[in-house]
C-alpha cells in the first residue's frame, strides 16, 4: 500500500485563461509543475487516475478543463474525472464509488467554508479520510490545501483583518494552514501569528508555488521558486 500522503499547495497557476478589463485574453504561466509531478508520482502508477473535486469553486467546468489539460495532457494521468457535488442529486454510493476508484484526489481552490459544509452534509469528509488511510493521494491548492489541517482562517470572507477567526478543518494533519502567504501584508502576518499564539495553535504558512508534503510521519517542502517557502508559525 502507498504511504498516507497529503500534498498541500499554497497557490500558483497552471495555465488558466484570464480576461483583462479590455476583453483581451491571455494564458497564465504554469508555475507548479515540480509539485504536480510529485503528486502524480506519489500514486505509484505511471498513468494514475485522478478525481478532481471542485466544490469550492461551484464545480466550474472551466476549472475542470484546466486541471484535465495540466494533469492528463501534460503530466500523463490516465484520466481526470470530476466529482460534482454542487446542485446535484448524487448519491452517497456514487460518491463512494468515485472516491475509491481513483489513485489521486485533487481539490481545487475557492470557498473553503462552503466546501466543507457540503462535504460534511454528504459524508464526503469521512470517505476522504478512509481514502487517505487506503493510500489514495490527497492533494489540493489554496482551499484544497488548507482543508486538510485542523484549522484555517476566514480571510477569504472578510475585508478587515481585525475580524480574523480560526475555523476547524478536517484535521487529517495537525495545526493551522494558511495559503498564499507571500501575498499577505506584514500587518496581516503579524495579526495571524498573534491570533495563533493567543490560542496556542501551531501552524504552517505556505507561499504560492510551494507545497507541504505529509507522508506517514514524514514532512517535506517542495518549492518551485527559490524565493518561496513554507514555514512554521507563529
């Protein structure tokens, strides 16, 4: 059986098409290839199956298409199947079948709190934990990274850092996780650290283009840029 593996990616682009205010479209850089190759290799298969969970972004087809192009066409996954949960009548048995039929689960970014609420209502959280213990690789970016931790913050939903709160995650790995750390201001970082210290919680800051890999009792950091990293906080 594969090692129990979680790959938490702080952020980064994989070739999204963005539209500028003047209507001009352009393709973003592909920034996380080193990390994404590791995710594929961690499955132990040359051409693994991937299940994409896009709950946090309302199961957008455009997001699935980007993930498919990156992981199937560029990195050699046999297929990328979606697990659509938003506004569907999918049964528990169908969810279970999809989760246990894959080699890799990749969770996209978006609204962490909304995603976890849907997962818990449908029993997805418990199925993911069972998949984790079976050696299916769990991975994800931004919301799909911090969901695995004991705690995450609500900064996606607030405009004022003074309203910062610490929210319970899935607790597959210990501590607090915050993505996109390189984009935070010094004041935001100071207040997050102070909040964690006050609650006696240890955590991890994860920059874009960086992943923390938890494999059984081992931990390592993969960075795609020399100026980005992940560090323990506070």
